[in-house]
C-alpha cells in the first residue's frame, strides 16, 4: 500500500488475537503497522508482533524489490512493535538499528546483544535518507519511557508511535473515534500531561499525514483527530450526557439506575449511558466515564465495602487520573449501607471533582423514600448542567 510516492505500508493485520495486552477485548483484531521509506538510503520503521515476522519480512522484501534496507528505526519497544527485531537482524545483518539510549537498553533486556550496527539519536536530531529527512521527537511516557516519534519533512509525514492509534485491524470497517477513545483511555490515559507536552512539540509541524503504529493512516481532516487528543489528554468533557455505572446483585440497584435514567431523559438530558460493570467490557465503561461530564456510581454494600466490579472500575478511573467531572452516588444496603462512603473515599485525591449534594440510599428495594431521592438527584443533575 502506497502512502506517498516513497513511503509504503508493510505492516500486518492480526485477526487471531482475542485480548490485546492480555486484557482488552479486540473483536476486530489489531493492526501492527510498519513502513518503508524508499530513498538513496532505505529505512524501515518498527517491526511487528513476532507471530507475524515471516509475513512482515515478506512484505518488506516485496516492497524493496531486491534492495536491502539501510536502517531500522525503532520508535517504541513494546513487543507488539519490536519482537520481530531478531528476525530482521538475521535477515539484514548490515542494517543499522536506530533508537535512543533508552531504546538500546530495552533491546538488550529483550534480546541481549544484537550484532547489527547501532545509531543512537537524541531529541531533535535528524537522519538524512536523501530527499527525506527524519527529525526525531522524543515522547517519554507516551506511554513507555523510550518512545519517540519522527517527522519526515519531505512528505510532511508524522510517524507517531502509539499516539493516534486504535484497536482493530485495518480491514475493519468501524468508526475511528470509538475504538481510538477506548484505546487511548485504556492504554495512554494516565499520561495526559505527557501527551499535552507532545502535542505542544508537534503543533508547529506542517503535518499532512499521520502514520501510527496501530490503526489507519490518517490523511484527511487531521484537525478532528488532533482536537480529540487535546480533549482527551486535558481531561476535558467530550460529549454532553450522563454516564451511569452500576453493579446489581438481585436486580434492585439496576431498577434504581433505570429509574434515574428515565427521570433524566424526562427532564431533557441529551444522553444517558448505562453500564453494567459485571457484564460489559470494563475498558468501554472507563471510556464512557471519561467521555461524559457527569458520572453516577451505583453499587451494593458488599462485605462492608463495595462490590468487586465497582472497586475495579473506580481503580481504573483513579489510576488514570480521573478529574474535572461531577460525581453522584447510589448505594444499596439491607442493614448497613456503606457504599457511598467507601466510593467517595476513593476520589479524595482526584482533582476538580464536584460531588452532587443529592444521594440515593436503597434499603434492599425501591420504596417511596428512595424513589424521592432519585427524583431529587435527577433534578439536581439537570439543574446544574
């Protein structure tokens, strides 16, 4: 696949994988992207998962048409992008491996001492291939410490490492934003400050094409993708609406959140999303919590604490620095409801969290008191939107 006259796609689609990173459900598979830049000197960027090394090397061979690569540039050392390095070195022992100091420390940890020649680059340095010049932009902790990007000034192409990536193979026909959002908040979401730093470095580059390590090559309406990354990395609200995340043991807490959703819609709420934490993909639920400006947490008191799936969900939020949102709570407890107190404590170190004044306590099942509390909570959430 031609990206520009001189830049070719040589990556692979993985339709065998069920869990990415051993945790993220990927029904549409994954793409491991790799690129070849044809010039006086030839560069390959990144490798692919080791299971697809043979297919990838075949793609490179077809793209080079009898020539040999001069460089292999490693932007990111995570094994889905680097684990075919040994196979590449065996096939092309004269090729120079390009990385930064942290890259080579990780290469040694993963592969031991490789025999290929090495070129260590620094932030802001450039590598000339002929017409193409690649300038390296370091992006530590987006989302590993060795990550760097490179910008090709000839064709205005940004090789963006994991930034602007998404779940899904390249032959999957699906909306970019949904799976890119789930990918971002699941994998990169903790590192919003670092992403903001990267966006600051990239803002003056005349980017026409973004080539990520996962997902499609982005060529049109780049402002759309950049704006979403600005929103996500600054923890701003993306969409108007309310996310309700709940667990329910015997169905009574579920009835409470369904009633709250009904009341919110009656009062004019544009969007209410219900997430059953025990049954739905946790990464999708976390994505929704970051997407909307209001989050309602509803769970039972369980062993004097909160239900395990709710605890896992809240941990997923706080470890990603969940902030600048409004939070409301619903608890259920037959004899000693403690869930609101326990849930609220998890957010004591979170920034710019506004707690709703209204709260709902269900004692086993809905009654007049808890129904009135739900009505009051719905009214407050709509009055203060």
